[in-house]
C-alpha cells in the first residue's frame, strides 16, 4: 500500500481528504505543520507528499526546498486555495511534481497521484543523472520542461546520448537545436572531449574543405599558416553541424567520404588523419524533400539520420513557457545588472496567448528588452513590443473556444488523443485541469 504524507492545517479538510484517499487504498499520515512533517520524514519513507502552500510555521515551498536539500526523491504536490501562476512557477522551479488548487475534483486528485507515483517508479528504476556542474549548465542553458512534448524530448536525449549514433535534430528556427546538441554531448561518454559547433550556412563553399579538414601553409592563396579543421578539432568528441542542408552537393560528397572512412586529409597535405567523432546535425529544412528534389544526397541523409529528434516549437510547449520566461529573466538580470523580480499577471497572460513564431529565441529577446526598459520590480505590458500586445487583442477576438459546439468537439478529440488522461488532454487544450473537469461536466461528456 502506497504511503502518503498529507500536510494541511485545516483539520476538517485534511480528515476528509484522508478518508477519501484511504477509500482508494492509500495509507495516509496526517501532519498539521512543517515541524511535525519534518520529524515524520526523518523516521518514515513516503511515496508521495501532499502539502498545503500556506502552513502555520511556513510555506509548502519552504518544506519542498528542505526535502530537495536532503536529497529526498519523494514527489511533492502543492495544494492551495490561492492559485497564482507565479506561485506555480516558483514551486516547479524548486522541484514540485505538480500543483493543484482547491476545491479539488476527486478524479483530478487521483490522476495527479497516479502520475506522480508512475514518475517515481520510473525514476527509481532508471535513475536520471542531473548535471549540476555550473559550467555545463551555463553553457547549455537547457531547461527541462514539464509539458508532454518536453518530457518526450528529454527522454529521447537520455536514450541517445550514451550511444555513438549520429543524431539529426530538426525543428523550427529558434527552438534551441544547438542547446539540445550540446546537452546530448554533455550526457555522453565524450563529455570531457571537445564539442565543436559549426554553422554550415556561414561557410563559403570555396573554403568549406579547408574549414572541415584543415590546410597546410601555402596550399592556396591566403594560406599563410597551417590550420586545423573542424573534424580534427573535434577528434574524440562531438562535431555539431548546424543548418547542414546549406552544404553544396560537392561539400556533401566530401562530408560523406570523411564519415565513411573516418579519415580526413588537410588541403595541400598527402597525409590522412584518423578521426574519431560523434556527429550531430541540425536543420530547419525538410531534408527528405531536398533528397527528392536531388539537392541533398540520400546516402548522406541516411548517414546523418541514424536517430532523429524533432524539437517542438514553443507553442507546443505552452506549459513550459513560464519556466522559460523565468529562466530568461534571470539571465537578463545578470547580463544587464538589473534586479527585476518577475512579470505582471497581464504580461503572463499575453505570453501564454502569443504564438511565438520566433520560439525561444524570440522569447529571450523580448524578455531581455523588457528587462532593460523596466524600472519597477515587475515587467508590465508597457515595455512589451507592439506585436505581442496586438496579438493579445486578436487572440481574444478569435478565441479557439468560439462556440459551444466546437468547444465540445475539441475536448472530445483531445481526450481521445490523450487516451482519456485528463492532465494530458488539458495540456493539449492549453487549459487547466480544473477547467477541463468543469467543461466535461457541463457538456456531460462520458
């Protein structure tokens, strides 16, 4: 029987919730404050912690910080009647599994518990190594999201990183393809070796051979000294080729030969150099379409695409948006020597409604600009670019849930796609679980 520690100072509510959980075969221990909960945690192992946000001797987030500091892996779910986005973000940043607001829907409570216990079981069976090295974290800027799309992305990275498979990363411009490539490298067996990023779109075709394979002094006009190419520089480590679709057909042949033979010959040299590299490539183009058109070699495509990862756009990771916004704000504060605390509620709503065609790069730029212009503690709408504020007005007039009929259809389709998992269905619809449960009841959806 799974053990749950319930920390809630409302005695009648806590007893009601305890009886409800016990009827569903959970063993529940009650605590009414942080002090007694801390004592219980020292003497007993629990499978899940439910804690109120506001407690007599502190906050649930304070308790969460202590649990994480003690390296306790028990999942923590925060509950409150004061549901605010900023508080939810803070809780998630500190490592909360989920966040639920009162009054509860019984099905919602059970679903959150099931999701938390499933993740705990997965974590215990295949422990995930989290890199806390400050140097690595600042270099990669990789933020693990909580959306379904981000969890899939994280799982793919974890699976492919320890291998030597060539990885093709696809996704829209600004989604963070190089960040994912660097994260794969840092989670690989080559993490202590070089990571060499190359922008293929910035290399003139005339000097591509020299850039990739190096050259000897005097081998051509302007070659005033020996140069090490990207392949040799990445020897033992990872070579990342961004926008690989920009390579000319001739350069593609040279790249394919180097990958097949694992040898390179600098321009003007007669000596071949053995290279041991792991190749990661990225593109925002449709390479298969380029193969069909004959502008990209099919044999090279298959050589690059031993494992493919598609990075979701920012709109597909809507549940992660506030986490990213908070991360970019911290970064902007450091770069600009500012101390902006957060975002106003209206700004957060605008962020959530906006389409973000430029993805993470656009979000980062918007926040950096807004941080520079902000003279108060919170970023407000007056420092946002016009395209965001106009987008808010457009979104309100063209809301997805425009009629009762298509709203019901959207909900049914989302439930089917999520295999009736209401948490995932709510994420697909970009609404809260509570709203989804209310809509299901309103439309009598079975």
